C-alpha cells in the first residue's frame, strides 16, 4: 500500500483548497467520506461502502 495522505494536509474539494485530516493513512484515488467539518478542516475516513456510485459526502482523494 502506497500511503499518499497521513495525519494533516490540504486537499482540493469542489475547486476549493481545504485543510484536511485523517486518523488513518489514505491512498491516492481511495474513496473517502467526510466525517465532519471541524472549523475549516475536513475530517476524512475511508468510505464504508466503496461502490462506484458516490454518495453526497463521499469523494475520491
């Protein structure tokens, strides 16, 4: 597994740059879910149901 995102960093989401964090290491192109928005930081976790149809709060990093 190649780790592309750990702890804290920045992501582009809907054309905007956001601070982001995750307690788990995430891979490039992995489907993730926004767990919460803490002030101006998106908090991610791997998507529970990794399907081809994205849900409202799921997207691929």
